[in-house]
């Protein structure tokens, strides 16, 4: 394997990691290039990338609102209180 092949070759796990980073806009130019080269010959990773893009688009277009840390704490406290009642 030549120098450039070694430099740009990635396995599927690394390609999936690059795909995830790209979806969240955390991938650098080199990662994106390596991913694109991998996708040129790997059908499984093209499928993973396609599904990942669809999921990201669905989440961006959803009307889901994040709960605040105060709400999370309130729910956690309520759950712990109920659990304590049932499991003395």
C-alpha cells in the first residue's frame, strides 16, 4: 500500500465516526476527504451515511423542545421519591 493510500485509507468504523462528526459539523476537511473516498467503494457505509442524514434531518425538522436542567432535576426527584415509597 502506497503512502497516499495509507494516509487516506480508513476502515468502516472510522468512516462511521467521520460520518457522525460530519453530521454534527465537527469533521475537518481531511476527515471529509477520507470519508468521501471510503464511500466511493463501501456500500454499507453509504447506507449508514444515508440513514444518518435522514435521521439528522428529521430531528432538525421536528418540534421537539429540550427540557431545562431544572425540569430534569424535578422529574428525577419525583421518580426517586416514588421509588422510595415502593421500595422501603
